[in-house]
C-alpha cells in the first residue's frame, strides 16, 4: 500500500509543481487536497501537513508562497521515500 502511494504521489507532485509554476490555483488546490488525503490514509502526517499548506494556498487563490511551499513539500516527500527505502532494505519505488 505504501509503495503504491509513493508511486502515485510522485506523479501528483509533478502535476502539482506544474500547477504552482503556472499559478493555477484551482489545480493546486485539487492536487494538494488529493495528496493530503492519500498521505493521511497511510499516516504520513508530515507529508499531509505540507500538502495542506499548498491546499490552503490554492483554496485562497494566492500562490505567492506556493513555490516555497512546493520546495518544502518535495523535501518532506523525499524524506518519506528515504524512510520507506530504509525500512524495506533499499527497495525501489
């Protein structure tokens, strides 16, 4: 289940990053909301909280802080992947 989440979230993160770059607030909201919920489903709470911040920015329509939030979200995601790989003996996603 976690491995599936990580694969899917990588694609969603790429799409979210594009939404942030193009300042598409509604798409930022939608994608961040999806990531937040999926992360909560596997108890990846730090990742869920990072996605929530992007969701809120998208909901408010103000993406001025979104590039910084996106960087933070990517960092938390990389930490999650690293943690998973350590637990799986270096498994790939």
